[in-house]
């Protein structure tokens, strides 16, 4: 039996050659850029999707806790994607959505330690841990007890 895919499930056209950032060479993980149109996917152990208006800060600005786990891949660009060089304000704000996404993707057993390493914030309550990481109070309690 063949099941037809709905129109919303059609494949997106991906570029084989990345777009250029102004006059710079094609974007790579090391090069900071802001997505103007289209979207960019940073592939790796954890995948980040950058929508229009979002900035990739380049690998030099990524905290080690994220880089060591997530930056094992490369970049994919949706056809029609355009990039610009980021402003200093773009770069200042670039890490926040990446950290939020990363915290939701790390294994629960590592989440408390990674949160503290990235933000300096610690969670003491299983209820708070559960809300922050979208797990049950019991799972949050086990994660907190297993953190040295």
C-alpha cells in the first residue's frame, strides 16, 4: 500500500553550494553570519535550525559545553537562503537561542551540570528542574541527586 505525502511534507530544496556572506568566502561553521531569508541548519550531534533574523556567531564564540557536543557536522542551506554579516548587536544576542535549544536537547542526567556551566545558574528543586527541562518531578529529583 502506498501512502501519499501531504503537500506540507514535501521535500525542501537544499543548496549544494552555500551562499556567500557579502563578499566573503562561502559561510562555514567558523564564519559568523545572520540569516536574511531561507534557513540554515547546523548539523551535528544536536541540530540547530537558524530562521531569518537569527545569527550564527561562529565557532570561536560557542561555549565549549556546546561545541564539544554539537559541532560535529556542517551547514545545510535551504535554496534561496541569503546571509549577511552580523552586527555587533546580532552577535551579542546570538548565543541565547542556541543555549536554550541545547539545554532542551542534552540528556537529562547532564542538564544540571550543563546549565550551570553555560549560565552560572543552578537548580535546587526537583519541581523547578522538571519545569525547566520538561521532565517529571521524579526524573528531576533523580537528575539532581546524580549531580556531584
